[in-house]
C-alpha cells in the first residue's frame, strides 16, 4: 500500500509539472475569463484561491478535466457549498470562458446541544447512561466575513459543564496563504473515568467536580498551494483533580500529582489530495506531526513527546466501486506512568468491532481498509418547504448510499505492561475484525454509518457511527 501511495504522489506531481508546461503543448488554450455565480456571502477571492484555472493562463487541452476536477475538489473541501458546477466554453478557437456555479450553504447555526461523553455512540447506546449525557446551547457562524472563517461559542451544562470559544481560519494576508486559529475551553466534570478495567473505562459520579480543566491554544497554518500545508501550534493547559480521584488512582497525573500544568508546542505537515474531507472517495492524505508538552516555562510541568503519522489512500476501482485503506501510528515518550494520556486505541481511533473496549499503551498502530459499492449515486431531493428565497438552499438535499465490506487490524504496545493490570487483556495483543456496512451521506457533511462487525474475540454486533470509517 505504501508503494501505491508513493506512486500516486509521484503521479500527481508529474501532472502539475505537465500542466505548468502548457506553452509547449501543441494544443494550448487561453483562459480569457473566470465567472463566479451564486456566491451571495462568499468572497470572490476565497473562491478564486481554490480554482485551478487562472485568468489569462495557458492550459493544455488534455489537462482541462484535471484542472476542472481539482477545482471542484478544492471548493468542496472548503465546506462552503452544497453544490458545485464548473462549465468550460470555448468561445472561439483556443479561447476559454470558465463558469463556476455555486450553491452556498446556510452559515448561521444556533443550536441546542445533546450528546454523550462515551468513547463512541455505540458504547453509550449499550448502557444508555444518562449521567454521561451533556446538554446545552451554542452558536456557530461559518464563512464569517465571507472569508471561510468560522466562529463557534458553546455552553454546556449538567455533569459536564463546558464553556468553549473558537475562531478558526483567520486570514492573515491577501494571498490567502497564512491563517490563524484560536481556541479556549474551560470545563468541569462530575463524571470521570479514573481507571481501565476489563478493557473498559470505570467511571465515578459525584455531586462535586472531579476534574477542572482550562485549555488555550493558537495555531498558525501556512498553505501556499492546493495540497500541502504546514501548521504550528502553541498552547497552555491546566488540569486539577479532586482528592477522591487521587486516592483511587495515584497515577492519574503521574505519581501522586493532583494538578498538571504545561505549555506545549507542535508541528504538523499535511498533504491532502482527497475530493472531500468528510467522505473521501479519491485521492490520498498524508499527515505527520510532533507535539512537545512541557517547555520548562512554569513550575510542575511534565514532559511528553507525541508523534502521530497518518497515511490514507482512496481510489475508484471500477464504475461505482471504490477502495480505501490507511495506516495510523501514534507514540508518546514519558518517563512517568500517567493515566490521563489516553494514548492507544478505543477513544479517537479504534478497530471496528472493538467499539466497547479501550486499550492504552505507549505506541499504537492501526490498519483500516474497505471496498465499497455505490448503491445510490447522488440524488437531489427537492423538498420545497422553505418559501423564503434566502434559505432556498435548504430545500435541495443531496443523498448518496454506499454498501461496503471491510477489514481492520490494530496493536497497542505497552513496553512495561503497565496497562495490563486489572485484566486488560487486549494490551500487547493483535486485534482484527471484518464486516459489512452501509453509509448514508447527505448535505452539510453528514454521514450516518451502520457496521456489522466480527472481531478476533469471537464477538459480533451492529454499531452506529456518525462519520466516515476512513478519513
């Protein structure tokens, strides 16, 4: 698979090199004008930034389809539009007019929030523990200022009290290459997992706060062209646990620590040629990042170095048949045992079929693969229930349905077998599963996924998820 990803990378680079040499083509075309239609809120320069065609540029005729699809993919990944159409007209010999027709999304979303705090929906549904629900309200404004920026403000209450503010994708320059994001979070928890036993979290619920946390972070991103980006992050975190948790697990923050404060600095490289962030079918994704926690700036900082690598590839195999596979690797280096690290499989990433389990350790490796068939190509349903013209974009609902078969495998390595205590039998053990699934994909990047899995423990079951399996 790695060889295939390398060849795809080389192929894409060659395509761009060839397109840049359009002057040498025997059949070159000139882009006389680029027309933009349907952008009520979105700035034209944000759209032009993602369109591969440029005014008065020269394009080889055999590169038109590549430039067109690249433009559609780039615009799709902005998450600003429900529908994108690009028409290329040769108004006279060798002269092109490119028309980009867009249907914008609805950008202002006040919300009433209800969600669970388990590792995934299937785990919560198994117990239906109402103590693990969080509720509240918020406001999210996408495409703020028409520049693709987003602002989010959340207030959540109950056993998980949170105040969250995020301003994402702030443009720093006219060339649309430099961006800044800011996040701030304060949280209080009265329900807290304090240990892993029998490969599952054991949680405690009280009438008082068990964990208070504050997180502030800044992220700077540099994206010069379409596919590559570099991100640098700097943050501050502070956590404090109640005496009850310290007594139950003295290693929660490292031996006998009740508070954890630290600054962090990280870097991540990403190359993304996928056609979509949320439900990709073609292209590939490569990310590699390192994060250093504990910079020696304040007292009682602790030191940790995190490394994360992701390699995902997507390909159309035959008409209506698609394949995808990927590898994820994560590792952290720390001199002390700290339960709160949550490194391994079972939280953010997991082997399908092991949704009910949590496996912690110093390093984790995960392989995912699937073969899917397009049961229902994109069909647009016209509801006509919103009479107001400005919200007419809510009337057209796209829907796609895919069936799939899959195979996953994973391994969590714990050098000192620290996490094997309390009958955690999945540590240092090969995990794998296979199964079948069906995905429903609709507008605003919503995915509803049903998987029926068989794992190496001889277990099987139906699991429900709200995002693509490999993304």
